[in-house]
């Protein structure tokens, strides 16, 4: 059997050398072409001592990174001080935090070739270093965007689109975009073909969609609620099923209400999206109007009734002075003159206590002014023959 010559032997495929496996990103960092001619002999000398070279590159990378960070902080913070908000200062801190780590990792990537590890090991080491770098910058961007959205959602006058109710939507959308970019960069870094992964993700997405249809329904309803804004944090709402309370949290999956019993209930957004909701804090103001119907006996002067009841409402601490309370006569009832007290309170959850205090005070004042509250009475009249015991003639 004829032996193969070195030219006839099968070549060893190293990642990045085979055209079919060519790297999407070229991570080979060469320092020597950028060095001045007097430093080239020193660089060649240090390559014979790889550990010393790595230590020196760590020191140089840290020093260069600190210098760049100091320069960026000086320039950016100087511009940020011209604004009144502290947002700029914190954003500069987040954006310049990975600069030192980036300089150190780039220095290590340049020095890693000094070790005689072989092309395959060097290929893996370079990608591990840049994966760490990708993680550092991704974390910085996540923190910076979350901080920017949180600050802008508080200043609703300048940033109208960033309302507290839309904050979860923007946070989730930006996180999805950033995560997608990081995943794409990671796959490109490690030469992973994303076509097959996208196809697999589509099939898995269909399966997960059928398995988690209730969760997806809650998420979609949450987006609709945030966009349509039938209620917001702090609103007092009443559902057609009887639940009522203050909205304490508006999430992507559920809405939480704090009832008057200080019990927090969580309602799925799919239920909230299909329910009839009465927002008692809605409208141009959060004030809430209460109505108290009552009746007095015939023969009572309506002007006296109006004066007494309106004064009772004005003296109540829970009733607002503006809009001022008023009493309206509604009808001539079967046994009473029907009136209705209309007044405003600050918060809808005070309605029960306000009615309680007003009814007690109105009853006391009616007694003081001899105003009678009628109640239904029936008089039964019997014929005289039935009272004597003799049957009536037909």
C-alpha cells in the first residue's frame, strides 16, 4: 500500500481557516503593526516570555482604560452638569463603567497569541474574552435604558409618551430588542448559524403558543390595557363582577387591586380586558360625587329642608367646599316630598364613611327642627256590619 505524502494527507481544519467555516467576526488583534519602530524589538523579546507579556498587557490595558474613562468622564460630566437633572450623571456612569474592562480584555486578546496553545485553543480563548466583553456592555445598556425610562416616566410634562402606565410596555419592548441584539452578536461571535435556530424557534413558538395560550392572552391584554389606559395606578375602579378597590400595580400579566378591607386581589389581564370597568377616579378630576336621597313629610317647607341639609353637608369634614354641596327636590312621592343631596368628596373610597356621617347628622338636625321623615302606613277600614258581627247583605 502506497504511503501518502505530506501534500496528499488530509489537511487539519482549524476554525477560521476553512472557507466553509470562515469567521463572521475577525477577532485577530495585531499590536505589532501599530507599534513605533523602536518598540518592535521589545515586543518581539516579550513574546518569548508570554506570562510577562500578559502581565505587562494587563497593566497597560488597565492604565489606558483608566485614562480613556477619565477623559470621557471629564467631557461627558462637564456637559451633563449644564442640565438640572441628575439623569445625565448617572447615565455617564453606566456608559463609561465597562471602558476599563474593555481595554483590559482587548489587551489580553492581543497578548494571547504569545502562548503556544494552537489555533483551536486560541480561537476559543478569544471568543471567551469577547463573550465576557459582550456581557459587560449588555448589562450596562440594560441598566442605562431602565434608568432613562424610569426618570422620563416621572417627568410626564416633558416626555408625554412615557407615562407611568406605559412604562412596563417600553421596558419590556426595549429589553426584548437589546436581548435580541445580544443573542445575535453572541451567535455571530461563535459562528453559529442562526437560520436553523430561527426555524426551530418558530416551531417551538407555535407549540408554546398552544400550551400557554392563557398566559399569552394575559400578556396581549396587558399591552392593550397599557395602550388604551382605561385605568391607571391609584385609580379606584369597580368591576361588573363586584370587585372594587385601588389599582396598586399594573403588570403585563395581571392587575392588582387593594380593597377597602386592605386585601390585595390579583385579577388576570384577560379578565380585565373583557370586563365592564367603572373608573370612579376617571375624568378631569379625581373628586367623586355622592348622592343621598331622602324624603320629608308633606307640609314641611322645602326651603327649610334645603337649608338644613346643605348646612349639614358644609359642616362635614369629608365634603369638599368646591364644588359646593346642593340639595334638589326631585318629586312628589306617595307619602313624602322627595329630595336628593349632591356633594363631592376627595377620594371614592371615602364614600361609605361620608354617607354614614351625613345620614347621622341629617337625622339629628331634622329632630332639632321638627322635620319628620315619613314611612309607609296603611289604614284598614272595616264596614260597620263587620264590626258588629252581622254579615253584610249582598
